[in-house]
C-alpha cells in the first residue's frame, strides 16, 4: 500500500489537478499556499499545468493522448512518478488517479481541480465519482474558482464556508431527517427528494452552520457567483 500521504501517522492531503479548462482552476499561487504540505498529482494535461505553474507533481496519471510532443518531452524531464495507461480503457484517467489516492494510507482530504467545465459528460461523471470516496477515511472535494462539492453520508457536519451559498442536492432518491442550524433557512427533520430544487441557494448566517441528516447521500455545494 502506498504510504506517500502518511508521515508519522499524520494527516496529509492529496491535490489532484486534471486537464479541464484552465480559467476555472484557482490561481496556482493561492493553491500552493492553501495546500502547503500536500502531495500533488496531475492527470494528463493537468501535469503540464502544474509544471507550467512551477509545481512538480509527485505523481502523473493518464494516457497523455492530449499532449504535444514538446509537452511530452517536458513531462519526461520532470521527477514525477508516471502511471501510464492505454488510451482504450474502462476508466477515465481521473478515476484511476482517484483510486490511487484512496488506496494511500492515512486520513486527509483529496482535492480535485480541473475537473469542471468543458464537456458535460465529463462533469457529470466527475461529480458522481465522488461516490467512490464515501465510507473511506478520506474527504473528497471537487473544486474550482467558484464551487466546492462534497458527497456526504449520514452524520453531523460543521460547515464554515468562504462562499456565499450552500446548496443541498439529493444524490439518492430520498435524503431524510435533514436538520440545519446557523443557516438563513434552518430546518428540522426535513426530507428532500431527488428532482426538486428546494435545497438550492441557502446561506450560512452564523460563524458556522451545522448539517445533520439520517438517511441517503447528499451533495453539498458551496458556491458563489463569478
């Protein structure tokens, strides 16, 4: 089992950068400050984006079918541990990177950038792939300049959001027993059904908001207008 993300039993985050539209990826200087002690990984053209920003990834994933020969030479000169796969395969490059991240030892968060925007089929697949992290000891977050998305199982969660809006979207057909405190729109034992927009565009009105729910899987999106 890969131990790259556990040092002395301490938590270490993993940052995965995929090859989505660069204008949606947060500024790399800000990311570097936010993830000072993280393990960085690139997926296909995301590797090039990291190198261009002066960040050498520890791991690189993909078939690298979308890079030019010049970029391929640049990547070969890097110190990344390459995980090269055939172009024809059952999984996307990002799914392979996520499976690796979840196989590493220790607690921590897996941050995924460069996986929103562009093709809608990729976006929807990337959101639903958050499911593979449910029940693991790692917290998976899909993020860009104006969104952070998590998929949560039943439990109690404290939310301190830098974004103005928090939306709750059922991932399963029913999410039951939702209680919200510290929000603009609080709730007690609320049930949400898939196919409704009732949970969209709430706001945290206290220092933090508390979310509790009893059944189902829930997408929690922290969002802001550009």
